[in-house]
C-alpha cells in the first residue's frame, strides 16, 4: 500500500510536466519584419488612387430645403428631447408619464395657441421633472412642440 503513495505523486508530477505549455520563442528576426513591411508597402501602393466620394446630387440638396424632410427631422429631434431624462433632476423624461405620447394625442385641438402649449410643457418640466423651464423661443422648445403636435 505504501508504494502507491510514492508512485501517485511521481505520476502526477510527470502528468503536470508533460501537459504544461512551455513558453514559445516569439522572437522574430529584424530582416523578416522588414520583408513583411516591404510587402505591405507594395500592396498599399496598388491603392494610391483615392476613392472618389459620391457627389452631392440635386435630390440631396432638395431634401435640405424640402419642408416635409425638415418637418420629419424636427419631429425626430423633438422625440429625442421628449425622451431626455436631463430635462429635470428626477431622472425621468416626458416619456416617463406620457408613454410614447399616447395620452398627448389631440393636444393640438385642446391647445391650438402656441403660448398655451409652451406654458403647459414648462409647467410639467418644473413640477413633475423638477427641472428648469425651456426658453419659449428656443429651438429645443420648437422641436419638442413639433413632436407633440405630430402625435395628432
């Protein structure tokens, strides 16, 4: 029985030495590195010509002046403002109470005057979100109102 206690540790030591990964020599000759670099330069030389960028088309220019595209862009920016938790200090956004604007549909019919809508938005920001009101004539307010009115 005692001889097994001697053989077992020797066997385990042998297994650990055989299965152990020995470090490999990662040294690369400088000439080999230079030849690889030269080959890469040759391949890169094939692509010396710059790739031409697409030209701005008239359609692209029309999109910038088209009111429909501008409206869609304003709605998207307004939606970003609507979902911004930094409007207040509570960590909530307008979307926290008005999920996807569901309960704001028909707002334009209730508040057709811009000044009323601005007051309502700012009151909500102050009381619910504990934030600073948005300036009435700011681009942020204009985009936010565009988004709310787009829900109709």
